[in-house]
């Protein structure tokens, strides 16, 4: 018998699925949150059932469990831990620790890809084409490589996983992975996923209009309340507002704050750390402490949402040699245009400002941060140019 303790996300479930492919009814699988794992490991080891081999995937154990595992093995028990998180590398000093962060080709690993390779290597599992493809989708999703590769199938696999129960997902996948044909969604799943994508796009459009901008400890943040689609929302808002250092997503019901950034030079695990939280450089989180509440909820509530840039403009274009026109909330018009030496200058209501900038985007960043401006549409741009021309003719 085998006991598999795995994580409760797509990569964790992927481990459960390939374990069941290999061991069938001989494996008992349980999915855990990061916080729950150590209790489950302790409980299993406490039972002293050395006839059942313990496999832990996508999660790591604390120091007490390291000691307990060593004792369990001395009594004849068998344990294997397979993980891909850098923070677990110290477990490799044990016989039972198998932590690998990178594949031989330099790509990042996932727990599912590691367990799959391990099962094949030990002769417990025959690879199939569908299983190979499924494991690769899980790996790309878990490492965010799908985003770089534009692999939408990986993102949709995760969306499908969130739509139903764990059991449903497991049994559907198990059946599919035994086949040697390519891994595919069935027509009904495709329809559901399309509907889900539409729903998400509408949600993100609405949230785009609710985002408030504020400065916190020298960094600029876009703040929005949202309970769903945190990754996609953080990514979308971050990409659309490159002048912001990071995006804050507030979940009042869950009393949680999430931080996301699209910038390589911003580390949101540090931001989360100042509120007692943590995570990765590009995605992190913290509980809604009093300090976080004051910094983001209260501070943002006093402010108007940031207006969005006009979309699909043909004349009022960013970085245009003819200049680009923006408006600020109090009504001021800002004209960003090239000046001598390849630099960019700003006019405010027709008056040249002192500051000049090395690039167009530096000028825009300054205006968006300091003046909360938004790009005007083509009609407003044409009107601005006509007004300017008339004034010039009158010699104003
Ligand atoms: Mn993982």
C-alpha cells in the first residue's frame, strides 16, 4: 500500500492522478493545504504503519517531521518526498528527500513532472502520450512558463480544475491519461471553458474601472477589491498600467491582501513581508492586518478610481512624433511631445513645463503617477490640435 500526501492545487492533484495511474487502488491519496501537511504527516507517522509507504509531493515537512520520518525509517518504514520548491532543497540531505528545482534542460520542474518521471523510472508506470502532455501542461502552469509560451491550454486546464470537485477532475483525467492519443478537452469542457473565459473577461473589464492608485513607502500601487481571478487580474492590471510598481488585490471577506507585479525590478514578497506575509517576487500575500487595512483599504477609499486610457486610438498615439494628449482629473490638458536631442517635453494647458525626459514612457510615467492622467480619444486630440492652430493664427 501507498499513502500519498500532496498539495491541493493543480500540481498537487496532478501528483495524485499520476500516482493513481501507477498504483490504482493501492494508493490512498489526500490533498492538503500548506498549513495542513505537517499535521497529516505527524498523524500518519504516529500510526506506525510501516507496511504503507508514504509519498509526499509538492510540499515540504517541518523539522519535527524530519526527525519523525528518520525514526519511522529506522523502524522499517518507507518514505519519499518529491518537491520542486527551492525552500525545500535542504531536505536533499536525507535519503528520502528528492528536491529538484530545474530539469536537465534548464527548465523549471513541477512536482507532477518529477513524480511522473520517478514512477516511470521505478517501473511503476508506462508513459502514454496523453499523460506526457497532461504532465507538461501542469508543469507549464505551475511554473508560469505557459504565459511566456502563450500556452492557453495550460491555463484552461487549471480553470477546468477549479470548476468542479477534486474527485470529478481526478476521475475524468485518469480515464483520459490511459490513452495514447493527444490530451484534449471534450466538446462540453470546451464550451464551459469558453463561457468561463467570457465571464472572466467581463469581470476584469469591470475591475479595470475600479482601480485606485496610491503611493506607499516610495512605490506606486494600483489597488482593487476582488474575490476572484486574482492571478489574471493582477497580471492584466499590471500590464495595462506599467507606470505602477505593483497591484494590490483586497479580499475583505477573506481578510487577505494579494500583491502582484509584472516588473522584474520589484519584489512583492518584500512588500508582503512588511505586513507579516510572504511569497514570491512576482506574487505574494498577507493577512489583512490593521496596518494593511490603513495603507490600502482606508487610503484607497478616499480616492477616485484611475481613469483608463482611451482604447484603439489611431491619431492620439503613445510615442507619436506629433505628440500625445492626456487629461488630468481637475481638467488640465497635458501634451507630451518630442523636443531636441531625442528628449521628451510636457506642456500643461499650452505652457511648457520645466521637466524633460529621456523617453516618452518616462514622461508618461511621471504624469500618470503625479497627475493621474489618462490618454484622450482621437476626437479630443483633433479638437486640441485645432484649438492650438487657431491660437497660433491669432498670434496668441
Ligand atoms: Mn507545485
